[in-house]
C-alpha cells in the first residue's frame, strides 16, 4: 500500500483528452498501478478488459488509460536514469578520490627517484645503484634482481607473532599507499569509471609483485569475508588450512595458514606457503588484512617441507578496505611473492618471474570476484539454463579445480603413475580411490552400483612458438572436429553415466555438427561458460553404438589477444542434457600460458643464431622477424590433460587408447599451430638468403669446408651454370642436415629443409629440441660412444638405425655422418649430422 501511495503522490492525477484534464481517484490509481506492475505495456484488448473488470475505471476512456501508461513508463524510465546517474556520480567521486591518492603516491615516488638519481650522479664510479628499503625487505637495482639479505630467525611465540604482525602491517601499507615498491601500470590497462581498477606491477624488486586499487559495491566486512575465502576466487589455490588462530589486544586476529598452490603445467612442481594473516581495524575505520610467510622463525609452530611441493615465500602483502561514502568500499590489494624459480626448468622460469602473470591470476582475480558478486547483489539475474550466477561460479570452479587436479595428479589424492610404453612424451596415471570416485559423484544410483570404478588421466606439455594463445584457443574451441575424436567423446559421455560402456575403437564416425549454447557470458573478466552440443554422433552402450547428441559443459577464458601476457584455457566435461548442479564432472582440456622470452641474443655462449638471422620457414619462405613483438608472445607452454572413467579390468586397453589419443591431439595442435604461425602467412617465393643473412652464408661455408677437410670430398655438387648460391643448395639438399651446439646437453641450432621435415618442426622451434631426445636408449648409447671420436678425429660414420621426430614418430635412416664444424680460426663451432635416405616408419 505504501508503494501505491508513493506512486500516487508522484504520478499525475490528470489525464488529457481533447484538451480537458481528468482527475484520477486514489482507487483508480491503485488499480492502474497493479496492472502496470503485471504488464507495463498492455495491449488495447488488455486495457479494455481492465475497464470491464474494474468498475471504478468505467468512466475513463481507453485512450486516457493508454496515455496514463505512457506517462507511467516515462516516469519509470526517468527514475531509473536518475538512479543510474546518481550511482555513476558516486562512483566517479570515489574514483576521483582514489586517483588523487594515487597521484600523491606517484609524486612521492618521483621525489624518491629524483633523490636516488642525485645520489647516483654523486657516485659516478659505481656501476650500479643499490638501495635497500628495510621497511619492506625489497631490493631495487638498476634492472637486476638480488636475493634478499638473510635475517636471523624471528620469534614466533604469541608475543613475537604480534610484533611480526605489526611489522607486516607497516610494510604492507608502505607498498599499498607508499613508495616502498616502484609500481608501473600494467600494459593494456586503462583506468576509468568502467575499468576494473588501477592495476600496476612491480619494477626491480625482489620476487614478483602486483598492486590493484578499485571500487566495489560491497560493505568492507563482506569484502573481507570474500577475500579470506581464497579457494572460491583464486583458481591456483588447492587448499587453505587454518592451523591456529588467536585474538590480539587491539581487537584484531592472527591466523597461521598453510596454503597449497597448483602447478600451472606438468613440467613444474606445485608450491606451498606457511604464513601468518593479521586482520585488524585501523583508527580511520579501515579494515586491513595483511599476510607474510613464516619461513624463518623459532619458538612457534612450523610446517615441515611437504613432498612434491616447493616452499614459496609471501612477502608482506594484503588488502586495505575502506568504507566509501554512499555505500561500497575502496580496496587496495598487494600481492608480493617469491615463487622460487630456481626449481623449474630454465625455459619455464618466466612463469615464476612474471609480475604480469601474478597480477592476472591472483590480484585481478580477487577484484573480478568482488565486482561480479557486487553486480549479482544489485542486479539478480538467471541464465538461459535457469541457473543463478552463484551456481554457475560453482560449476566453473569445479571444472577448473578438476582440471588442475588432473594436471598435478597428487599422490595424496590417490593418483599413481603407470609405466610408459617406451616413449615418455605422455604421462598416464590412474586413480582408484573411493574419495576420487565419490568426489566426482560416481556413486550408487537407484541402488545400482557404478560400473566404472577408476579414473585415468593422460597428460602432456609442449612448447609453442609464435602463436598467440588466444588465437590458438579460439581455433580449438570453434573447430573441435580438427583435433577431437567423436568416438572418444562418445565414450567419455557414456563412461560418466550408470550404464556399461565398451572400449572406444574408431569406426569412421564424424560429427554431424557443433552447436554452442551460451550459458554465462561473463563469470569473470574474459571468461565465459557454455554448453557444447555435438550432434548426431554415437553413444557407446555395451556393444552397440546408438546415434544421438552429446553435451559438454565448457569453460573458456583468455580469447582476447589484445590482453598483454594473458594465458588461455579451454576446459570441458561431458554432461547430461538436463545436468544438475552436482552432476559428475571429469574435466579435460587445454591451458596455454605465454613465456616472456627475455634472453639476450648477443650472449657470448652462443655461436650463430640461425633461427633469428636466416628466418626461413618450413617451405623455404622468409618469415617476419618482429612477429614475436607484434603478437606479444614469442613462446608459450601448452598443457593438455584428459580424464576417462573406466573399469579396472580394462586398464591396459584404456591406457593405450588414452596415450594414442593425446599423442594424436598433440600432433593436431602442432599442425594447427604451424598453420596459424605467421611463417605460413607470407607470400610464397624463392629463398633469398643474401639480404640480411651474412651468418647463414658464413655457417654454410664452414659446414662445406669442414666436410671437405675431414671426409676428403665436397658436400654440395657444383652448379653447372655457377649461379646457384651455396646456402640455397644446402637448404634444398636431399639428405637431412642438422647442426647442434657443443654443450653438455647439445641442442639443435640449424637444419635444412629435409632436416626440419624429418624432425617435423620449424627452424625457430628447432632450438627447443635436444640431440638426445631424437634417439631411443640404444641410439643414445651409440651416439655418446661416438662423440669423443668426433671431437678427436673430427668426424664419424654411424650405422643406420631409428630416431624420433618431435612428434615422437619413428624414422629410419640408412646411415649417418657427423663432423665437427670449424670456423676460419679452426675453432669448433658445432657438430653437423647428415642422415642419408631417411623415411618415416
């Protein structure tokens, strides 16, 4: 009644008809308001029906009622617009305050840098300026990172923890609002009223660090509650265990946490953290949550090293949450980590040395979660499949978590490794634990026990070159038939159901079509969920194949190639057409993370980088030298993981199927990546090595002269016309020629067209292949027995045998010749191998 009365007061009580005003009674307005809430735009028939049903409206003409509804819709629109403008005004005011604070901080940083510059000018003999900030234990240098100074163990008794907490609070605030760290804006981020916030990354400090400032429409206590629940918004967090908690005298709380983080790829171990979290309220009413590792303490609880985990360090980090006028909160986030990059292969270290990656996967993820929940609170909506956003977030979390569990395959979850089949390119693991099966809801249905009592995972990682993750992922999403096997999809769909299923054997089936049904366009920034309908393919049921449709729940992120340094994921799981929120999910998919190639090309350890100087593609075409700069990604690592439910007595057959399937996917991905590479986007033409390739000509000369020196004959047949360039002749030589470096673990540095075809690779990716990886055990033994002879005698003739391509396909060769390549000063530069009469087996 109050709403009606309010509407009555705000609405016009007059109606205009032929120049005359008609006054509405309160009862008439009440009746009209009821209809308006039911149907804001009634048809003429509905208006006439209203007049018949409400006698109090009998004295009003239908035209007058039509005008009333028009005016009412106009007032509603004005009210909404006024409310929207007020919200925008409040947001702009808060953003202005935030920008003014950021401007003050930047002015302090400029003053600090000017002071440092003046000190540098006063000390011209110093080669580097090192400034130690004891308040945050960070080291700022002229572009180089140094290990933080080791300090004596800190007291972790209750009194000591309070001292550490106060120290952590001070250091965190100096990073969040001060100049303890030099922050630079994240590339590609544009602050504004519609942006997620002000995002910055560290420059020249210990470890990796990221900082964010933003506005959210939630109260500070609710913001703190969400941020403390790390597993709900950070996909990289496996578990958070609160080991102990104690109250402080100032009304705060100290918690001791043990956190486990997933590894992003199969090529690196997972991380864990042992840290302290301090929550308190400041004098100005701001809520602060700060954290730091307790790796170097005494007189307190500790967590010993955990197998298969590398202990990382969290430097003072946290959240500063301030109430905002008019509602909502202003939040400052700082993440500062030392992820111990020494523990991973060198090619993967950029993943653990990238502040951009930390910002996108952790700092921005927190802001996205807060923004999304704020929108859901203010604008409740339902998806086209009848699910609320919170339910969709839970589904996306299950998909992401299931995929991370498959990639990491922790032994404490019940995973055990199966023996390989002689080639270790694909890892196959089995999980028979009841917890795994119950966790995926493979439980008793209607009293019938589940037929499949185990889960198998086949996983692998591979390096990609010059293919932006977003472009490759979009292709994989939109062209599933280019890499997926419909028989395997049918098996996977049947395996998660209650009925029995047979071993999938390809029967020449094909997809009738792929239909993408949007489920949630934006769960988080640049992430969406959808249902994929695969039409008219077979379902495996016992020994029969029944045609039908298969549905996949799919999570996709990182499809925007304009986002600098962003990774991409495509995770999916078979579901029923009417899937429930607790439906069984066995996620599989792809993850592509860019690697920041920052190696110095002028390193003295290198001889000649033919990949960058020759620039010849697989078809002999010249490629674009600056593509990696244009695309923002020179190299990336792709992780593939597929899971299958099965019965234990079929383990051997399912394992063989899974290996073959993942190898086929790897081959398909490499083919697609090669097709998407810019080397295939150039205009076909003949090889022209002279312009800009002096190193290529030089190496060709050294190879030919050394061959003549050691074997007494010419490698290249002389051209009858004398016009053929040596480099072009070498490039088109019928035998495979491959050069490898003189290192403890030799890697290939150059190959002619036949050599690249034999290894099924490109000249750029060739540098990621080691010499020993193309041979089996017998071949490696033979090779290493001949290497001393090559170095002493200068050459060696090897018997015919079998080697492997980069796709692990066997290759037979009649014989091979290896010789040492000397420069003009007779210094060994590399070893050249020539494989004669090779072919795929």
